[in-house]
C-alpha cells in the first residue's frame, strides 16, 4: 500500500483533531476536574478533549485507507484575507455597537470569502444565525453582551 500522506485530507484532519484535543486536555490539567454532577472548571475541556482525540483517531484511521480523498487545488487567497477581516470587524462592532450589529456584519462579510456569494441565501442565513446566536449566547448562557449598545441590552 502506497500512502500519499502529504495529500491525504483525512489523515491531516485526524492529526488536527488529535492535536487540538491534546492541547485542550493539557491546558486543563491543573484545573479541578470535579464529577459529572458537580463539574469543575477542568471537566468540560478534559472530556471534550478526549472526545476530540477519539474522533481524530477515527478520522485518522479513515485516512489510512487505500481509497482516501486527496487535497486538490490551491489556497484561497480571497478567504485568507476576508475571514480575518470579518473577525476584526466583528470585534470592533461588538465593542462599539453591540451583539446584533456585530453578527449582522460578521456573517455577510464572512460569506464574501466564498466564490458563490448570493444575497438571497446570505440574508436569511444572517437573520437566522443572529436570532439563534442571540438566543443561545445572550439568553441561554446569560452572557452579558449588549444587544445594541445604548438602545437594547445590558
């Protein structure tokens, strides 16, 4: 079996999962673990890191098959430029305008990184993700972010 490891998508994805899980577990090693009923600050990152390592081993095993999917094509310079810009815009708007304006900017700007940008798809996605994110982060988790700075929120 001739394994082309440099172009093997699954192999590298598995290595990334394993590495991310191991780093998470390593960072959480000094946090109190607790138990399932009384979770300490180290419980979630340790368990999540273990799950990521297990998933990484599975994906790595898929990559070691003979008929693996190869990495094809070049890097998208457009995405490498636009995605960091969208995160900076999100951070600035989050600080100065609030959660809703930041989300309303993040999603369309991030979508510009793809070649198949269509406003008819991006607008409903933006509205839906903003509502779901607001429900999950602000109301579900109780994060103290202002919805619209100065008008609505904390």
